[in-house]
């Protein structure tokens, strides 16, 4: 199925050398899913390397590191246990120990390292296991579309993927065993390290974990940490005063680093004065709190002491960062939150990093330790009024909304369907080109989902549904179903809460498209029909036409071709009345696909010529490539093979110029058919191999199966029928799993022909009879021709 009616693949930008082309496809031998390609090297994903950087200034913990060595292996690569749980009070250095040890032993896990901050104690929403599994599966090479929606199915796929692999996992800041358990590999070749403030007893008693409780640093180690941070800045400090400073910090590494950095920043202030300031702060905290938790009080006392030492700008920025909805924040987003230009924030951000109140984990990107974020939230509630807090949050949400829109304008300008009011504050980012915009979407994906949720919860439902509608165009071209379904549902609830019927229809359309791409066609139809009803009710002619086209696409997918034609014609007439030339051309192309499937080839060519004229005029390159793809198929069947070759080669050039592996992989299958029609099956095999390899990475199982079926046809023409049988079997199995009756019938027909060619005619009967039964459910001319061919070959 080619036409997507406004859902054509987005140009996901990659290095040109990765794409190849009709003249330079890779040549080597590859094992592909149990069958062998001759003529292409496998594209293998590198193992994941997700560990954050090793800890600088790590002090001692020699005994604890040795304990982990004893618990988790003796150096020969065979772990004695598969789960280690590091527990201890907040700020005691659990993450630092886990990362230091993980870096020491990572060479023993050649298949990669996975890391997730579960944010179990963060004031925001903890990381959900299904979201972490989505990230892990992608890192392990599972295409987005192949990741199941159900948590249990994700767990099963994850454990299957890790079976017989040696992978190290670090699950940081877990709150409960329920957060961790779905992420455990289930194989003794992998090792998991989990950190938590709680004892996680269930992981020990039920899952065989071994617990290591991390105590506070010894006095000597605490003093050594203080000296390490202040070295080069201070000298001659009294050892007794260093011991006292360590005591006031409860010998907790997080507090010690903050205190040491403050001491280092005041090299000429006697340490005794700094200690007295901290004692005063401690006394004040004791007077304000009724908690009986010495370690927690010590940490918060040091936070307060350091925070009060900040300048006005830095202190305000720190507390406002507690309002940011996502797991990390960029400099421009922080600027929007603070309501100042980004150029004014670089020095304050550097000051917070230097003071160990903020961590920089990538250029221009920062996050707060969960304790510090909780403290920032306390401070912003205490020192910023409700109106200012609301204004700050709305500024950053508005910034995400308009920056996402600006990024979409660079990647998919025809998909900017939501008119926005001008930005209320802050300057959205500008992007030099599509690659920069793509990179921004990749970096901000979790923040954009969090922003959509925060907008719905912060009495900004309009922002919520609009942001969800923008993200639809991003997620649908990446098969990013987790974020897509989440934001679409939030957008739907927000629009309904607002009583915005147009927004409700946009959200329903988004859900319809998500279910359509996930091949959940009944659900897709329900959402599209609901969107259509609303749009007809409110007189939204453009939206009505879009929804009618979506029903036509469903008709194509079900091969209800007469219904598809009627819907496309209806939609086209509506867009003609509206004067929307882009959509008129798109509908002409969709009508042409339906005519092609009906075997009405001359009419299809005429429609495609009309569509291409408009698409070239308005520079709609993606739809032009799609129309050229259909034109090639039609011309080839008309026997105009050279013209077909010209059309498909132009389409491939568009894919290469756009840097789109999605387009390239889809259109290469037709290029292979043209090559076979020209008597060049070896080159055709190279083309479908490249297509299948890319499709497997992208996760489009249907198009991957079509490429595999094309490989079988090429092998048959090369006189290698046994190889052809293996590929047709694989294609048929996938189409059967997906419930695609028509494509299954086509693959079974090809399988039967390959079996005949392999001198196995007795085995060709069952697939031929099944194909005949499947085709009997269709009444179009192409289906009739296939029935006749099957009957002539003995399919009754």
C-alpha cells in the first residue's frame, strides 16, 4: 500500500553514505532472519553505551567496590548474582558508587550497557517501566513499530532480545520493586545494578538480588573529599575544622561536594567563618522543621546554606528550575522559564553547576539531582507567588509549543495544521535546516511529552491539545507510538475539557492515524468517523475533507476499492471547492493508486500526470516522489519499462536528496521490479536487500515483507528456486501475522511458483489453494486476474 494521503514518510536525515542508491548498493553476504541474502552486508546496530560519565573526585569506597566485585563476579565474566541492590540514605553516593563500579567492569559486558534514571524520588512523575522498556528496546535495535504497546509484551520482547547477550544495566533511583522488576533481563548472562533509598526487599527475597547498604563516608574519607575539591584553591585549613565541616555535612558526598565548592569559591575566608555560617543555618533549619532525620536535615541545611550564598539571579533561576516539567532542561528552555534572553543565563547556569546545585550532562543541557529538585520546588513555592509560578510555567510551555511548531516548519512545512497565537514570552528557537530541527525533536522528546501533560494539568488545555497536534506530525513519521498515543490522549481530554470541538477532532484524527499505522484498523476507523462527525457538525470543511480521505485510506488497506474511490472523489471535490492545491494533488495520487489496484492503468497514468504537475509547481517533494512511485508501477505494467525506470529513478533521487531512508526503502522495491523487467535480476536482488534491511531497522514489517517477497522473485529469475522459497515463506508468514489478506495471497502465489521451479509441485498445491480461497473474497479486476492464474496452475 503506497498512498498515505498526507501521511507520507518524513525525511529522517542521515548520512548520504548510509543510503546508497541505484548505482552503489552494498554487496556482500548476509544472514537475514534465517534466510540468506547474497549481495549485501548487514546493517548492524552498535551495542548500546548508555552509562553516564565516570564520577570525578570519587573518594575511597574501596570496601564497597570489593564487595560488589565479590557479589557480582570474580573477573572471569560469569556473574555469581545477576542483581545487586545498592541502598542508602539520600545523598550518600549510591549513584556515584554504581557508576564507578559499572565503568570498572563494563569490558566484561561486550553487548552493551543500559542506563535509566527511574526518578523514583523526583518531585515530578517517576519513569514508568513501559517508557523505559521502549527506550531500551530501541537501544537494542528493535524498530519503533515492532515495539508492542502492552507492558507484558514489551517485557517478553525485551527478555528475548537480551537472551544470550552479556549486557550491564544500571537502574538508578528506584522507588519500589515494581519499578525495577519489569526491567530485569531474566538471563544469567546479564547483570543489573539498582540504586534506591528504600530497601527494595522484594527484589532481594523474590528476585534473588543481593543488597549492599552504603554507609556514610568515614571521617577520613569525608575529609579527603573536602580536600580534593578545595585543592588548588585553599591551603592551611585546620584539620579539626575540616572534620567539623564534614560532621555538619553528615559525611554525605552530595552535601560535602556542595560545601567544599563554597569553601573553594572563597579562598581567603577563614574556614571557621564558613563553618559558623553553616552552624547558624543548621540552627535555623532545626527551628523550622520537626523532622527527626539527621542525615536529611544535614543535606537540606547544606542546600540552604549554599543557596543563600547565591546571587539574586542565580537563586531565582535555581528555584524556577524546580517548575520545569521534564527530566532535563536546555539553556533556551531555562531562559523561557526565567523570562530572560538565553545569553543572560549562561553565567548563572555555570555558577549553579560550579556550586554543585545543577548537573550538566551534555552541552547546553542540565538536570537537577532529585533532592535538589525537591529543594528548588520548596523554594519556588516559598519565594514566588502563585501568579509568578503560573506565569513561569506557562512561559516555558508556550516556548515548547512554538519551538515545536518552528521545528515542524523546517521538517514538514505542509503539516503545520494548527494556527497558533503569537508567542506570549520568550523567543522560539530558529533552525538552520531540517537536520537541526530533527535533532531538536530527538533531544526534547521526553520533555515535549512531559510539557503536554503539564499543560493539561496547569490549566492550559489549549496549549495541551495544540502541542499534541503538532507532535502528531512528528511521531507519525517516526512510528513513535509511545509518545504519540500518550500525547494524543492527553490532547483529546484537554480539548474536551475546554469544549474545543476543533481540537477534539484534531486529537481524534491523531488517534485514528496512530491506530492506522499500528495496523489496528477497527480502532482507527472508529476515531476517524468520530472526527468526521464533529467536523461535519461544526462546519469544518477542510477537516471534513481530511477525514473523508482517511476513510478512503482505510478502504485501500481493506481492499474495498470501490469505497476507497468514492471517499477519495468526495474528498477531492471538497478540496477543489476550498482551492487547496496541495491536497487536490494528493487526492489525485490516491485516486490513481485505487485505479491502479482496479487495473485501470490508463486512468491512473492520467491522474498521476495531473498530480505531478501540481506537486512540482508547489515543491511538494515527498508527494512528488510517492506519485512517481505509483507512476512507475503503472507504466511498468503497461509495458513502458524505460519510462517506468525514469520515474522510479527520479523518486530515488528525491529520497537521496532528502536523506530519507523511509522513502528510499519503499521505492527501492519498485526499482527492483523495473530492474527485473529489464532482465537484470542480480541488481534487483541488491535493491530489495537494501530495502528489506532498512525496513527492518525502521520497523515497517509490512513493507519489509514486500521486499522479502521481491527477493524471492529475483532469486527465482536467477535460477535459484530454493532460495526463492525461503524468502516467499518468510514474507507470507509476516503478512499472515499482520492479517493482510491480499499481500498474503500474492506471496503464496509466488511461493507456489517457486516450489514448482524447485521441482516440488506436490508442495505447491496447498499455498496455491489457500491463495485461491483468499482471493475469492475480492471482486476487483486484479483479483480476478490472480484467480484465473491460480486456477490455470491448479489452484482449485
